C-alpha cells in the first residue's frame, strides 16, 4: 500500500474552492474550481483503503474508487484515469453531477468515524479533466467488426453508454434521438453551473469518433417506425428516459406562466447554447425581475431555483411539502441554493394558483409530518386553516417525471409496459416481449440518476452482445446445414 494513504487523521477534508457567491450568481459557469495536482493528491491520500470499500459498493457503476484514489495520491494520474474509465463511460460528468453525498461519499468509512469523507466526486472530475487536457482520452475502437448492427433509441446517458460499449465489441451502432443534439438531459435538463455543455459535447464527439452514428431530430413512430428499426438492425435498445412531467391538480393550474420544469430549463440551456428561443427572448421563460415559485424538492427543483437566480429573478422561493431532512434532492445543492439567496418554504403545499389570465400568486397551506407511508417516509398532512399567499410571476412545477405512452408513440401496441407505464423487460436478459428489442435506463426503472442510466446501459450492452452472439451462431449453423443438405 502506498505510504501516502491513510492521512485522514492529520489531513482535513477540503473540497475545491467555490467561486464567490456574488460572482457566480451573475453567470452560468460551474461554481467549483479545480484542484491543483497537490490538492487532489492530498485529498486522495485521506482514503483508508478499506478491506470492504463501501464507497464502491454504493456506486451504481461499481467504480474502483480506492484504486484510483491511491494512484492519484501517488501522482500516477494516467493510470488513475484508466481505472476510472474502465467502469464508467462518463467519469467527468458523474464527478460533477452525481449526488455523492448519498452514494459513494455518503458511505465513506472515515465519514462514519467523524473525520469527514474523501472528496471522491471532485477527485474523479480532476482525474478525467486532466486526462482530456493531456490527450489521454481516446475513442474506444473495436479490434474487429462483427457484421451485426444495433439501433439505440435515445441519446441520453443510458443510450450512449450502451452504444459505446457495443461499438467497442465490434457492432455497428446507430443512435436515434428526437432532439437536435445528443446528450438528453445532460444537454437540455442540467444547467451549466453544474455541467458545462462543452463537457458533454466533447464526450459525444468521442463516441462518434469511435464509429457510432447519430441520427438527430428523429422521432420513432413519426420519422421511422419501430418495425422499420427492427428490420434495419439485428437488435434494438429502447433508452428514451422519461420526459412526461407530473402535474398538480389545483385550481388555476391552467393559468399562463405556470410551466413544467423542463420547459423552463430547456429554454435556458438552449439560450446558453446559442439557439434562438422565442419564448425566452420575449420574456415569457426569462425570470429576470420576476417573483419565481418552484414546486418540488428534488434535484430538478434545485436546478430551477438556481437558474432563476442567475437570470436575475426578483425573488426565488421553493415550496416543498416535507422538511429539509426528508428532501429527496442533494443536500449539497440545497446548501448551494441557500448561499445564492433562494428561500425554502418547508412543509408547504400549493392549494391554488391565483390570477386572471396569468398567475399572480400561489396560495398554499402548511403541512406536518404524520405516520410513515408505504415507502417508509413520514406522510405529509395538511394543517387546517393555515393558508398563506406568495407573490408569483412564474410558477415552475418540478414534481418528477413519468414515462410517455411508448406503445402509442412508437406505433407498436405489442410493446409491453407495466402499470406505471415503464417498459416491461425480463430482468435476466433485459429483453422485452418483442424478440431482439431490449430496454434500459429510466424507461425501465422510472426517473432516476444519470449514473444509474449509465449502469443500465452498460448492462444492456452485455445482454445484447450475448444474444447477438447466440443469434449469429444459430444462423451460421443453419447456413451450414443448408449447404450440407445441398
């Protein structure tokens, strides 16, 4: 074991410095600065090199975290990058946006001993950013082509992870996406202050350089049918994610300036990418000078409130029906939002949106936490006669996402779905009831994290590879029998 490790007793935990709050409120640049090489090595050296690495156990992609921490502490960064990218198709992205506080870092053993966790995510980001700067990141080219093709529906993290894995195994891979850029929510859903778009774009270019083909602005069921895709490819993977915004049924929900979170975030991200966005340019989706109320308590709600701050909102309030301790979003993001003067209105739930044609206020009532519900969380209960009103020029609904009706959307009524609308698969093979059609990511598990989509995409690639190899063997055997019969 390296002599530089186990320094957590003498070395304090230290994240990379944040930019000044006043400065970062004025732009969309990432808020965390980079480690120096010395700083990254020092923080990596705090790792205790556990016999049972709980950080790795609680990482969805099973990153070999202790190994690349040790290599970083020893200054062997190229090797650290090779270990990191071996299990993760997007290490620099996960280093930026994963909720490490409830995954790897939240289960760090030295955190449990009150010494403060190892800053795993920031070190992962540093390793991969350095690898890009040094030219160590290369396309994963196949050693040989297998002569079979796979169509992937969805250019988000799950679809792209599967595409890269399959291409490295020698398959011809084409990714179809309804939008004009690859990346899914990484491009249009997550703001630049968490994930700058050139970070995503350089990764999608790398996957294209490996030979993966992209077909953008292509909607399955409109531009090409599912039957045509199955005819065109030896296997098809559905990795669309879930985009249908959950709604709230209260009086006034149909008023103007009440928007789903993704409508708002997509407009802001497109503007940052240099696109023409008429609804933003005319002020409709621009929070500048307005009172903004966001409904919800997850990471999407945090993205909305922090975007509104940067657009120059007059006030930004987040209404959540539970308390801080029961909030589903990252606590790190909550703290960042509070630093940026977002006001959290805990234990509150909207009962009506007020206004004539457009919303002018939100009437809400206070809540208290009662007995645990079926999920084990305390169920919120309304406190009678506790109504209050908040001024609102824009209301953003960040209540989560459900699957779209894919059998109808794809024109494929035989595609099986669960009672929740997610695609039904055999979890041993990840195949649907349609022969050669697989599914992975949020469209199977429901709305979840980018890192889980990556894991699912990688797993799907393995199952598709197994199925296609058996298919090829059977076809070759059948062809041999025909030749012998002749």
